[in-house]
């Protein structure tokens, strides 16, 4: 059968994946700390119909013939560009300005990483994520403490009744990865380490190229709606164009079949 | 059988290959750094037609000697001549990602595959792998100065100048190994957005190419042109099929009517 049918089908599948990715970005446009994905495509192998130098009679073919077989999904790349910081009134809303992730401990004891700094206090005063996962290193705020502050360097302080100066409760640490794009998203705004991301490096905020912290702010999603809309249009048009290639191939096959009456 | 049928069939087959090629261009309309494939068609070699007849001068002899008289040349159809890539510049779109680099001009990035082979690509959507190597999306290492892979330091602000110089925190660190070719027609597409030098491309350091950080070069496949080509090739295919049908009709007529003995 015609290659065009299958080639155009790979194009439609790729664009479908593209639209799936864009839809997920748009669905998370208001998700704190969300990092947008972008689909990356690669052309498939080329079928060599005739190699250059093939002898034809007394002469040789000066140039070859290749026909491409379509497209494949190369990667779905996370973009770690900074999201907009939005002020909140909660001192435990912490935004990272720059590179780095918060390290949290999942219920099974393994580490996960997030840019979502909307932290809470649990019943014992420990700083936890919205899902109740402990921040690592763990920091506990005494029940009677007031005016909790998070410094740019991650030092958490609070006023304890009866004391004149704020008491230091701990320091939030950030982790960096050589290849943050290689982290695996697991949902709930969390990422986990993979073989491609490299090992996490624990550092103090503001040191060695790590970002600084802003208490009382949340980092919004880095999805730009207009950009996604443009991507959506190009993806849809590409999908349509590929469907036309299928229609054309189909009509040609029909013509070919009808040649014999 | 009827020669014209095979001639028309060769045209239909080329039209089919043309649609295959257009389908591949359309499938890659959103592939970064993709270069569309063109299809060049040529006529198949013409054949001289001779009329064989008995030489009138030799008439009367036991065996008449056949004499050849040239009637003229007969075309035998169409065939694909070449499928060159069109290296025309694709649109450059800003992405804001520091590891995305678009090339403006005739150059290519050089990458090294896991098995040590060097390939060339226009797709500048790079990553930094777990060991700090600057890589293409499929893990091929991007080559820098002296054709050695670029290793980025763990920290520091990455800036890529228009000449390809890789600066880290404002200091020159390495340089993208951008290359140009004396004869880009000798490159062959290999898939995964890479091209391979078939041996006569004539690789040299780039002089007319600028690198643009934070941008990607889009595919140069053109949807409108592809749509028009689809229509044209479908009609070309149809016309050849009609030609086959017409000749089939004529043969059918010959079989049914010429052989008829009585009305």
C-alpha cells in the first residue's frame, strides 16, 4: 500500500500527542509551581530507494533517493523557566526565585522534589506540603510561636512568647540537579530523581547558583496562555494537513482500484 | 502488450512517491530543525524505434534480410531522479529556554552518537545530561571546540553568543562546533533530525552562520505548498490512470470487434 497513508498517520499521532501536552499545560495554568511541558519531535528513518553510485547501464546514479517515513515523539521536555511570584498573606507560602527544588519526604520514606511552596503546619507544628509530606530537613514550629518568617537564605524564625528576639527554628535547604529536565513528574506537583537527572545536590538557598526564597509568595505556573494557544492552533492545523495527505492517498488508491473495470 | 500502459504506470508510480514524500514533510511540520524533502523527476531514457522490413533489393533470395529503418524516438515514461533536502531557513521562534539554540544561515550543529559517529543537525533543542554534557534530545553529545563534546559546569549563567561562543558567567568557556558544507547535497537524512555526510560534503568550520540562544528553528515544511502539491500529484496520478484506462478500452475494443467474423 502507499507509504503516505502510514507516514501521515504518524503525523496525526504526533500532533495528537502535542495537543495532549498543550491541554495538560492549559489545565495546569493556575497550578502552583507547575512546570510546562513541550513535545519535541524527530523525523523517522528514511527508506533508501536507490543508493548513490548504483550502476545503471554504463553509468552510475549520481544521487540517491530517500523517502522519509514520518515523525516520532522525541521527548516531552519540562521547561524550568521562572514562574510569576504572587504575594499571599501566608508566611509559609514560599517561592523559589531562581534554580532549585524543595525536598520533601513521601509517605513511603523516599524523597521527592517540588517547586510548589504552599506549605502548611501539621498537628505537631511540622512544616508539610498540602498533601502532608514533610519538608526535608524537617522543621517544627512550636505551637505558641507567632510571626513566623522565612528569610531569603531559608532560615525560619518565629517569636516565642516571653522572648525578646526571634528564635531560629531551622534552615530550609534546596536541591539542584545537573539535568532538571530529566526528573520524572509523578503528579501532585512532585518530581522524582531518575538516572538522567543526576544526583541531587543539597545546598543553602542563594549559594552556588541556587535560587533564593521569598516567604509570603507563591510561584505560579510558568505556562503562558497565549503561547499555548498559538501552539494549539499550529498543532490542530498540522493534524488537519496530515489528514488531507491520508485522504489524498486514499483517493489515489481508489482511482488505482477503479482502473480495472 | 501495449507499451503506453507501462509508460502511464511509471507516471502514476512517481506521483505516488511524490505523495509519500509530501506526507513525510507534513508529518514533520512541527519537527524542530526539519528540512523538507523535494522530489526531482526526470524522463526515462528514450528508445529509438526501428521498422523492420525485408530489403526490397534482396527480394527473391531464399531468406530476405531484415533492414532497419529508424522511425523516431519513443519516450518510456517518468522516474525519480533525486530526493534532495531543501536546506532553506526555517522560521525561528523564541522559546526562552537557555539551552535552545537556533541557527541562522547554512550551518549545522555537530553531534557525536554513542558509537562515536559524528552527525549533523539543525535541531538545537539541547539538554544538559546528568554528567553535564550538552546533548541533543536523543542523548547525542554536542561537539564544541576541537570536535570534543561540550561539558557544562554545574553552576553558572549560560550565555551563547551569536558566533557560537559558550560563555559561563560572562567568561568564554567553549564554542559550539557549528559547521558548514561545501556541498550540502551530499548529506543524507538519517532520521532523529540528523544528517550524515556521505563522504563528499566537504565539512568546514562555519563562517556565515549565527547562533541564537533561547530560540528554536521550526520545520521548513510548508503546509500551503504541500497542500497544492498534494492536489497536483493526485491529479497527475488520475491522469495517468485515465491513460491506462483509455488504452485498456482500445485493446478491449480490438479484442471484441476486430476478431468478430459476422455481424
